[in-house]
C-alpha cells in the first residue's frame, strides 16, 4: 500500500485515494481519524447555545518526567512524540497542565474516539437511569420487545451496560467473517463482501440468535451491546441518540464545539464507536466525571451512578480476561475499571484512544491516537505507565 504524509489530505491531486475497506487502518488512519465526516455520513451533536464551560490552564513542563514500561526507560516527551499520538491533554486540580497537538491536529479538530463513544453513551444512560426513564434491572424486551426472538431474550439493561449478556458476538477486528466485520458493514463504515450481510445495525442485532453462556455470568467485550443499549435509550426517551447526547450531556456540560456521530443507512448514530469531538471537549467530559457529575455547580450525572460505576463492578466476571493490561480490573457501565478499590476508571478505544479518570488525585488524561494496530498490549501498558507517571509527578 502506498504510504501518505500524515499532514496532507490524501484525496488531494497527486495522492492516492483512501480505500473504503481500509480507511481506518494504517497508514490512512493518520489522516482519516481527524476527517471522518469527509468520508462517511454523520449527524451532529449540538453543543447548545450557552457559553463553553471554562477550562483554565496552569501549564507545566512534563516532558522530562521519567517512567519505565516493558523493561525500557522513557520520558513523557519521547512517549508523546513516538506513540502515534494526535492529541494529548492532562488535567489536574481542574486545570489543564499539559496540552499537545501533533500530526496536524488543532484545538478545533474533531477526532474519532472509537470505543470511547461507549462511555459517552453509558454516561447518558446513567443520566436517564437517575431520572427514572430507564430501569437497569428491567428486561431488554421491556423496551425492545423485538429482541424476544433473539439471544437477548431474558437479558437485562444492566447486562448490556456491563457486557455480561451471554450472546455470541465475535469481536475479532481483523477476521473477514467475524461479527465485528459484519458490524463494520452494517454501520456503513465498510462495503459488504457478503450480499447476505445486514446493512444497518438494528437488523444485525435482530440476527443474533446464539448464546455462549447464561446472561450475567461472564464479561465478554461485545461492541454490539452498546448499540443495544443505545436502542433502549432511544426507545425509552423517544429521541434519537445524537439528540439525546446533545440534550442530556454535551450541551449541559458546556462543550465548546459540536461533536458528531457516524450514522448507518437507517440514520442510527453509531453508539459503539462513531463519536468524534475535540480534545478539549473530551477533557470537559473527563472533568465532569472528576467533579462527580457536576459542571459549574450544576448536577448533570447522578452521584450515585458515578460512584456505582467506580466501585460497583464485580471483578470475578472479569477473571482471565484482559488481565495482561488490567490485572485488578473490571468493566462496568460502559467504562473500564482499573482497580475497584481506588475507583480509577477509563474510557478506551482501539488504535490508542484513552480517557483516564482518577477522582482521588483530581487527575485525568486524554490521549487521542492513530496507532498502526487495532490493539497492542505493549502500547496500552506503556500509555498507562506514562499517565500514571505524570500523575505521581504532579502529586
């Protein structure tokens, strides 16, 4: 494949076109993750008419902070420059202490966050749960009776919040015939290689008929669970997902810029991974969580839901899964939990997206990246080691 400069539009005259089947892969993702709306159908998440919530700055020089990862010595400066980062921001004490833009990204660039979108949807779910619009203990079929004919029969809303349904869903990103490959086609991200594959997410959900284990007995990462949750929210609130995120979260928290979702052929905003926003607005999302669900003294997310997210996971459901990255970890309410005793939690996405939230230290970090790989244990552990080193240096 012909390589391209990460600083130039690859569709410009003289450069090769971005291939539809590989737009989200290296080397194309160095450009496409900042230009998704130029490639795919999207829908706006309005920031609202109010002023942006302030993000004061107290910039520090963090480049020389040392840390060790994977048996090697690093500094934060070298990590930022060599980790395929596009944007990097650190919050401490409610202020920006570091903010970097690389690879042509600017403060106004909306960047694809992949599965960080799941945590955005999960937060909106927490808001609606707190308001009594959605009951996490209710059966999915109470909201989506169509699922009675699928393997989701008998599962609850909490099961999809935690990805502990027993539904068979193959998340293998590189397999051409996996459920994840089918999701790429259903979402409109890729062209279909099989004429029998579904062309929208709802029909793909309805096709899931097989169970691998009883509901609620084990965690398995299934991106489609977030889409099931999104359909529940849309049905319960009688509102499309993008409008829900705008009304309940993005506008109330004081976002500075509009965000956007990719949409499938039926107009559904891709809740599992199609969210795009600016670095500072991802930081505002992190700050909302650091402040226990409040922005400028206004309650947006219920305190009980955030506390439950941080401390309410059952690590036993996580046993033997992803422990090379999070040895004491868990997954709950569409967030990754680093340690249920300290309550550090994260939003994460493939190709190196990370929002790290530590309320005890009043610390958060946002990393937007375009890795060459979908997933990398080495890169993930190195990024987490870097973020922890910054936290310890600031403390």
